[in-house]
């Protein structure tokens, strides 16, 4: 056997094999990718906030456009807070002896409850956003989340 390497035998480069300039370029590229993904998520959340406030304009008042941006920005922390409240239920579902189909349905219901609580928290904690009856807008946001999940699942099943 010869010591010559063929292109098929070459391994993928490791982080240590990059030069300093290559490492900087990769770090800048990944940072840009992360910021782009974060911006897309924020745009989606802002779209949800805009749709819900447009649907329930008689129930939701806002002091200015900044309140809508605050609502989109606070969606993630409020979602984390809501997930903390529903985490015990999720743990009990995992440990339960329910049938797989019932467990999946209960997990979906818990996910809807988490989204509902997150929307309630956003309506309550956002400065400049006032809701007279927050239950209906929170339910609408939950339905929008369910519809978005169904669309994503449909697109994923078509790709397979």
C-alpha cells in the first residue's frame, strides 16, 4: 500500500485544523446565522402579536407600536415561565402508564395549555399593552400555534 492519500480517504477538517483567520470567519458566519434565525423567530412572534391584536382590537389596547415589539420580545421569557408551570404535568405524563396514543394526546393538550399560559403572561406583563378580557386573545394565540404546528407537520410529512 502506498502512503498517498486519495480524496476519498480524507477526513473532514476539525476546528483545530483551521487557521486563525478561518476560525474568525467561521465564528462570524455562525454568529450571523444565529442572529438571522433569531430575527426570523422575532418576526414570526411579531406577526402572531399583530394578528391577535388585529382580531381582538376591541379587547386589546396598546399605547404604541413599541408595546407590540415588547410583546414579541417577551414571548420567549413568558413561554419559559409557562413551561415551568406545566413541567410537573409533563413529567407525570412521561412516568404514567398510559397507552401511547393517550399519552401523545395528553402531551399535545399540555402543549396547548403552555401556549395559552404564555399568551396570558404576555398580555399581563407587556408594558403599554392592556387587555380587558385576556382569555379570548390568549385562546386565539393558542389556536394560531396549533395551526402553525399542523402546517409544519404537513410540510415535514411531504418532504419524506
